[in-house]
């Protein structure tokens, strides 16, 4: 099995799926000739041409709106927002047009929206966001967030094949830092959670880049047996897997890189409090970025984004409870 | 679409600007306008009787702006229809019964009670239902046109947009995108002088039709209350689009004769403006033309009224939606189905199946 | 009243186009209303005769409110009313919804009380029948954690099973260090003589006479047996009672088995009584002693006896016993054991033939033999049953049999 980076896996998914399905096409700013701001789409235009790897005007609302139009007449657009942060410029099209169309009209909108998300490299307030909670909150939109290279490829293929609008949150920090074995050819990863490491004393629930932080923090923590659950899919949320981990471990730490209020972790915590109550041996603890725009200067950024030590500390305290 | 009306003894010469319309087509155009008006009048009564919940919007006085362009669309073309364009739904083949059921939030309407008034589109007839953020639909239409170009298909997409909606960013993004990619999309700007209570003078500094050129395609101004003129302008735009000539902005000048919605008494509109436009009522104008051709417009009117009455009775008998289904259908669980083809009653499309 | 706009909540009647009794056609203007947004006519929804106008001009009505009633059965010219108009039917049935059941946790039963135990600890404890007070906690502040309960269960299953879990027993042992009461300080001698002289009180003289008389006429013997109180212990603790009512019930059963002891002797006349009129000696402190009688005590359960004993004792102490309540006893129980004495030789309450004295219940090591005949040491709450009996009326064997029966009833309390 070939080994590739998280970024290469995403590229591979696009390439394979475009080869297999002529309806699939990529659109975004600088994705064509330039190969994309992060080079995810590098080489695709050479193979598929400028119609299928389309350089669009700088217009997020238009990228999403025209994608809706193309999708309802039978194409499978994969839109790229150059940074997840810019999705706010196309919010209306995604939430009000795409998200609600099937409920109101029975008309499916099979679009995929790739959102390079997350911080940790001095991107500042407009290049570091994790906006997934906005779309978890909007009915009719699915939200995915892979953490491994293998899942990045498989989940993107699943997203493209899904008949609904799907936000694909690819974490910029993982692009080149995460490598792994990735199966060749086409495969779909289910929109469900994955146990990244099994354990019994406590479970850390996370997604995206925070899965790696959680794994590092809990690998050798005072001899405790700590499970790490990688959510992978935020909508649909794998409630059964979450409750199963809670039933076995009874102590839970939920990690969000997103701003704490109403982040995905808040939904997970509420779910556990209501339906996992009798399995709890301690309060549900959250580690999350405070409600602050992500700052630019490295010490400031480090102070707000959850670090490995923050997760360690939270686990230690909860274990001792 | 044939009618049972017999020709009178005076058959006028066909005027040059309607050379693409046969007599039946011209009658059909009137019929669609009458149907729209009578459905809306009926719905307004139902609204005042408390049977139509929420808000009620109509396109009184603007019937030509939707009947004309829709009539020029082929079955494979795609439409995004706004709230004062009810005739477009009728042209595509949505039944009056379902429309009235839709207003009343009944099961059996095109949205099964999930959206109200004219926020609907029958996907099997190639119509995309509007959202309330109106100019959004310009981008959807642009996207459909983009797909047609990518696939090399001889089809076009058409959307309506109001004078108010041109002020939002999506108007610019759609115009720009359509221009830069030279897409087969037609934007019908229904300039009815007011966006709710906001007159044109507070809406834009330069009329949108004059700005179309700066996006790289023509802007065409037309009398919005002359249904055959609006039809003709759209027909030409479509021809251009299908020939690879790109987009067109058609500005149809008209007047919103009723309030923004039933709850608006439009006291901000000067009475003399309304009086002037009343004389230019599109239905009356078309009727006069057809009377000159010997068409019995009164009989047509009566027939349409009967149809609307029957539709209202049928719609009133339809049940309210089953609340047990309220959370279903948020997501599509099966295969994504693309929009279907609509009816195309213009005689030129007769070779295409027109059931 | 129609809703003319999403945010409109009410309308005001401006003018009626019809009066009561008028005919109106469907869609004909019926009334004019004014709202925040617009003034408009309301067309009639049906043809018929106006039966009733419910909103006057200038009256403001909420959206959905009733404005008028139109009789649609009516024929033009015919004055009969019937149906209702405008949405609100007169006999709208009241909503018959049940209150929504509170959202329940997915597990169903709610965990029980202890506020300082976490849900999972409570759940496990409940399921395994563990008393969490016995589990030591290693969590913060000594909190019992999940692993503590699980460890406890593991340890428990490793121990050999020794029958039912034993609750702590009554331990009024005289050998226990006296931690509580101190005797009242002795009265200081009267200044001067150093002695205190007083005449016996009337009650004391009465008791003195009775006791002397009993010793003079009866051939007193005392037989002692011992009984294991453990069978009684659980229920006794549960009900919050002393041993006395239980013993009393056992005594009644034993007397019914050995009626010769439920008897009175007058000279040479022995009367065996059908009813057990059980006398219970009640101490009146230094003033003396009195023995109220529970007539037909055999009709009462141990709980009934407990209640009755309590009542009588209370009345005895407040001097409110009636003459009937101190006469007619057929057997007496005296129970001074709470002070720790082990055995005693009570004096028979004349004209009865026997008296039972209950002394302290003390935890002692005893030999128990299991079903297979194996002996082992066990710690049991033991008590001596001291029976004084009149050798004129019966012999030692009968006394012993009575005690044997009594003991068996005590030790097999709760057996069906």
C-alpha cells in the first residue's frame, strides 16, 4: 500500500473520482493553472482540462451558487474555498439555498465544499478558523473532518458521492505533517467515528488535528489506559460510538480546536450528559480554544489553541477525580 | 395549445413584432396571464378569509413579465422563478389546484407545506424554487448555464430578478461570472419601480440595464406590460445564447400594482403613478389585440374563472400535511435526481412532446 | 379575524356591511377591518344568513377570534341559524393532550439517593447489591470511584461465601465499657445525723406486702434457659422495636402449647385460663413497680403487642391505669435487662403460677452445628430466659418444657 501525505491523499481522491465519474469537476480560486494555494489540485488541470478544473473569479458566493445550479442539472461540483474562513462570503448560498433545497423542494444538491481549516502557523484571524459548527447547526448540510491520510481520501470520495451538500473540513496543519498508508484506487470511508486508540480509564473525543494532539498527550500518561475517539464525521454524528466509549471508560475529555461556545464538542458533551449520564464517573470535561479570534503572534496563538499539555492536564485531573 | 374559440369575422393582419407567434400562441399568452391573475385574486380572498397563512404576494399588473419569457423557454431549459412570476409556473405545467394548495400549506402542493406562497418550484418541470434572498437565484441560474456550456448542450437557463435585488452582491457576482464565462443565461430584470417601499431613486445610481455592458453582454430594455414584446426579447436572447453568444440582461419595465404583500397598503406609491399604469394593464392590452383578431376574450375569461373555481374547491379539500413527516427529507437518502423537463407550449416546440 | 401579515396579531372592526338577519353571498364583503399594516374588506366565506355579530364597530379582536356567525343551512328568505363562521367553531373540543412525559434517560430507572456517588458508581452498586458505605474511595477527597467499586466486587467474589451478609448485632453487652451514663451523684448526707430516715411510701408498702406474701405461699423455683436472638434481630432492628414484643409473642405461643403455665392458683384451686392475659412489669423508677395487663394478648401480633405495651407503659408512668388494666393477669413478663444484668430469680406475681424474667442480650461466642454435623464457633446475641415457677402447681419438667418451647420459638422466629 502506498504511503502518502494527508494532502496527497486528498489529491488522489479527486483524481481517482474524476477519472471514474465524468460528472465530477473542481472549481475554486487558483485551483487550475496554479494548482491551488496549497497545491492540492496540482496537475489536475493538465489531466482533466480547464473545464473540469476551473479557475473561478474571486467570488465565494458565486462559487457556491453556481455549484448548486450545476448540481441540480446533473453535475458533481467540488468547490474549494481557498481558506475555510472565506466560507462566510458564501454562507447564504450554502445554508439557505443548498442546505434547504431538498427539504423544501425534494431537489437534491450534490455539492462538495472543501474547507482548508485550522490554525497553528500564524495565519491570524482570517486564515485559521474552524467554522464547522456553523454548518452543523444548519439543517441539510453534512460535515466531515478526517484526521488521517487514509480517511482524507476515503471521506472525500464519500462526500463527492453523497447526494447532499457536504462540507469537507481538511486541516491545513495536517497537509504535510501527517503521512500514512493509503489504499490505491477508489474506496469510501463511512461517515462514522473511529477508535484511534482503545482504552478503559478515560476517553478523549476529538477530530481533525486535535486527534493527533490527543494521541500524543495520552500515549504514556501515568500508566493510564486512555482511549482516543476520532469523530471523523460531525454530521451525521456517530452517537452510538460516542456512547459506547463513554460506557466503557466513564470519564470523558472532549477537545475542540474551534472556539468553545457551541463548538462540535459542546454538542458531544450535551449528548453524553443526557444519554450517557449513568455511565459517567466524573464531569464531562472540555478543552477548547477560548472565544477569541485566532491571534497572529506565535505565543498568543499557542496560548489559545489547545496544546498537548492542556490535554494532558485535563486528563490527569479527571483521572484523579 | 388549442382553444375552442372560433374565429370572428375580422381577422387582423399579424403585426411584425409577433412574427414568431401564431394565433394560438397569442391566445395562450393571454390565457396564462388571466390564469395568473385569477388564481392570485382567488388566493387573496382566501388569505383575507384566514385560509392562507403567513404572507401573500402577487404580481398584479406584471403578468406579462413572467408569461412572456417563460413562453419562450424550451422543455430542456431551466428556470428560477420568483414570487411575482406565477405565470411561469403555469407555462411550465404546474396546475392551479396545486398552486392554491401550496398557498394554503396543504399536503399535495409542490412543497407539501414546507415553504409558503410562491417559494416553490416543481423540480419535475425544470423549475428551481426561490429562496427569500432573491438574487441568490441569479447564481443558481448561472450555474445551470455553466453546466450546459461544460457539456456543450444547446440549452439555456433563465431567472427573474427584481430592481431591489440588483443591489446585492450576488447580482454582481452572477453578472460577472456569466460575462466572463459567456454563459447561456438570461436575466429578466422585472423593474416594477418599487422594492417594498423603496423607489428606484434610492436603489441604484445607474439603471442595471445600462451596466450590463460593463459585464460583457447586452442589456435590453423592453415594455414589461406588452407580453409579446417581452416574449420576443427573450426569444432573441435565447437564440443568441444557444448560438454561443452568451448572456443577456432583459429589463422589463412594469409597475407593481398591489402592495409588496397583502399586508402592505402601499400608501407610499403616488396615486397618479398607479393611475397611469392602470391604463397600461398587460391583460387588457393583450385582450384588445386579440379582440381585433376576432377572439372571444370574454368566453376565455369565463372559462379560466371556472377553471380557477374548480381548482380552489379541489385545493380546499386537500388535507393539511401529516406532522409525523415534519423531520423527514432534510437529507436525500437515495440517488440525486436532476431537474426534469417542463412543458413548452409555444408552437415552435410542438415537435417536442407536449402532453 | 384573518391575519393580514405575519406579524399582525389583531384587527379592529371598522364597519359591518351586513346586519343580523341579512342574507350574504359567498365572497360578498361582510365586514371592514383595520390592522397595523392595512385596512381591508373581509369577504364572506359562505352564503347564508347572518345569525350573530360578535364584534362591534371599534372593537379589537385577536387574529383567529370570532367575528360573526352565518347560518349556511338557511335558504334566502328562511330564518334558521346553525353553523359557525370564520374558523373558531363554538364546540371546539378542549385539547385533550396528556402532559408530555418528561424526557427520560435512556436507562429507565433513576439512580437512588447518595449525592456524593457518581452515576456509574451508583448503578454498579445497585446492580451488585453493594453498600457503598463499605467501599473505600481512592478518588479526590476520598470519593468512591468506578475502579474502587469494581475492585470491591472482585475482592468480594474472592472470599468464601458465608451465608447472608450479617448486619451488626445488638450489642448491649455488660462487658462493654460504660461510655454513657454515670450514676446520679449520691445525695449528700443530711447535715448533722449522717442518716436519712423515711417511712415507706404507700406503693412501696403495697409491693412489700405482695412480694412477702408471694414468697410465703408459693414454692418458688427458678429455671434458666438461654436463647439465640439472631432470628429476631433483623426484624427487630427494621421495625425499631425492643426484644420484648417479640418475646411476648413467643411466650404467648409457648403458653398456648403448655397451658398449665397460663394458670392461677387459689389455695387448692388451680385455674387454667383460655385467654393469655399478659402482665408486663413496668418500672416506675424509685417509686416502685406496676404490672399492667394486656387482656387476650393472644389476639395480638408482635407489632400489636409492641403498641399495646407502649400505651400501657405510658399510662402507667403517668398514673392513668384503670383498675381493669392491672387485674386479671394470667402470666407476667419482667424485663429489666436493659441495664445489663444477666440472670435473675423473679418473684411470682400472685395468684399466677409462673413469671418470666428477660435479661440482657449479649454477644457471645457459641458453638453452632451445621446440617452436616460440623461444629464451628459463631458470635450470636444470646440471652438468658429466667422462669420462676410455683412447685405447688407444676414440676421442673414442665417448666423445662415450657422454656424449651419458648426458646425454639425465639430461635426460629420468621420460619414459616
